[in-house]
């Protein structure tokens, strides 16, 4: 008797908790601006003005008032020729299949309201390509502590010693993105699911973005390297050989000792 009472109480409490948490979940506000800054502003800019010729503006763009169209672009991505406010675009926007329905609703409302970050905060000082190279290779550390680009990327034949690169070669990234300014803009929120978690907490500082973009623009005509640099490869093989020796050395010493023991018996 007692036990069944307890059971009823426990089940009842569990139901109440479930009900409560589901209503709380439904009421939780999604901030469209945050969703925009985390996913879209890297290309379309915090100002919503985009980058002329590369990323179309969303501010002042009538197409964004078509809710079904905007949702389809977000969920499926978009590529192919497009004219916005008299400028031609022919790029590719990735799909964002992981955004929830609530995030998409908030995002679309934010874009349609057209109240973006004011344009004055979008300007960058001209970049320094030499400093950009140092930031890329890791000779200079990124101010906010993110790992050097070269720990995951190659560019213009530069390859770090830690084996095959995790990310794509960036030699021609300035060409593909449509110039220095577009690269600097994209680095606000790097277009990579691998980089996002690392760079959201440790963003690339404004001047660093400009410097890196200047570096990529300066190498954009270098032929991307087909394979690893021969010298670096030599170094890597040397390192592997040293490592093998280190593993073998104590073992052979041990075996020699064993042999000595045996011969003494
Ligand atoms: C990697 C860069 C990039 C990111 C990130 C990006 N876009 Fe785009 N977006 C583009 C490009 C490039 C186009 C133009 C594609 C084409 O030429 O067909 C575009 C087009 C659009 C269009 C169509 C504009 C029109 O006039 O038809 C909308 C709407 C849009 N993006 C919204 C978003 C939203 C919302 C997000 C964030 C969830 C986002 N974009 C993230 C690059 C990007
Ligand atoms: C932890 C590894 C890692 C680090 C560090 C890293 N990236 Fe990436 N990056 C990637 C990966 C992986 C991709 C490919 C997209 C993906 O899979 O997420 C990528 C993609 C990119 C792209 C898009 C490339 C394209 O072809 O469109 C750019 C631009 C980029 N990274 C720039 C940088 C810069 C600049 C730095 C240094 C400030 C950097 N990355 C540091 C892993 C990294």
C-alpha cells in the first residue's frame, strides 16, 4: 500500500518536472542577433552590408523579406548567379542544417528588421603582410591565444612539421573569397566547424585579421604546393629515425644486460 503511494508520488513529480521544463524550454528566448553574429556575419558582415562582389548585402535587400526564401537559403545553402542592388554575385553559401527552428525564426526576424551593427565599427586599418605571415606560421602569437593557423593549414608551400594538415591549403583563399577585404571579413567568424569552437572564445583581433588577409592576398598568385617541402620532409624523416633510435636504445641495452646475466650463470 505504502509502496504504491510512493510510486504515484514519484511518477507525479516526474510528470510535473517534465511539464515544467518543456514550458520553460518553449519560453526561452533565442536572440536573433547572436545567431547572426555566430553564423552569418563572417560573410555578410556585422553591418549586414556584405562585401561588394563577394557576399551580398542583407541590409537594404528586398529579397530578405521573403521568409520562405530566406529559410530555404539558410537550410539548403545557395550558389549560382545572383543580382543584388545592381551588383552581380556568383558565390556559394554553405547550408546551416544544424540551426533549430527557433533559431531560424529569430534569425529571419533579425535580418528582416534590418537593424544591424552600425557601419563605422566595421572598418579596419590596412594590414601588414609580413606580420600576417608570422601570425600564420606561429612566429608571432595570436593576441587572444588561439592556435597558429599553420598548426592546421598549409599556405604557399609552408607546412608545419606535425604531419598532414587538418584544414585546406590557404594559398589561394584571397582569390576564392574575392580579395583581401573579404578574407578579413570572413575571419570574424571563421567559415569552419572545426575552427568555430576554438575561435569563438579566442577571436582573431581586428588588426590580426587585417594582417592575415594582407598575407593571403600577397601569396594569392603562388602556385599551391603539391606536396611537402623536401627540406621539411627530410627533417621529419630525421625526427622519425631519432625517435626509433630512442625506442630501440634502452631495449638493446636491456637485452645486452640479460645476455651478460645469462653468460655469468
Ligand atoms: C561563407 C560565407 C557565408 C556565410 C557564413 C553566410 N552566407 Fe549567406 N550568402 C553567401 C553568398 C556567397 C551568397 C550569394 C550566393 C549566390 O551567389 O548565389 C549568400 C546569399 C545569401 C542570401 C540570399 C540573398 C539574396 O539576395 O538572394 C541570404 C538571405 C543569406 N545569404 C543569408 C545568410 C544567413 C542568414 C546566414 C547565416 C545563417 C548566411 N547567409 C551565412 C555567403 C555566406
Ligand atoms: C584546429 C585546426 C585549425 C586551426 C588552428 C585553424 N584552422 Fe582554419 N580551418 C580548419 C579546418 C579543418 C577547415 C576546413 C573546414 C572545416 O572542416 O571545418 C578550416 C577552414 C578555414 C578557412 C576556409 C577555407 C576555405 O577553403 O574556404 C579559412 C579561411 C581558414 N580556415 C583560415 C584560418 C586562419 C587564418 C587560421 C589562423 C588564424 C586558421 N584557419 C586556423 C582548421 C583550423
